[in-house]
C-alpha cells in the first residue's frame, strides 16, 4: 500500500485505513509508539504499563518455581 502525506495544520499526517486499524486493534484513543531505524517508520500500540508489570510479576513467579529446571535445561 502506498500513501502520501496529508497536510494537518502546520504538520503532515498519514491516514491509516480502517481495516488496518481493526486488524491491529487500534482505536482513535489508543496511544501509539512511533520509532525509526533511520530508514523506516514503525508505528505500534504503546506498551501498556499494567500489562508489563503483570508480565514481570509472572516471570518472577516462574523463575521462583521453575528456576532450577531452567538452569538445568540451559546446560
């Protein structure tokens, strides 16, 4: 898909088609993280701090419960 920039006040915008937004589960109020590697622009839903904290807690629990097995498997 090829897009062009659209003037939006003193800036420019890229319009993202509704099917793409629906596929990625992005709503107008979804915070987006924009990054670049110097050649491309990556736009993705911003990480949810609550989910990250929950994942970190789950990871700690797994290490506590299965840490020894993980160490043996790593050898």
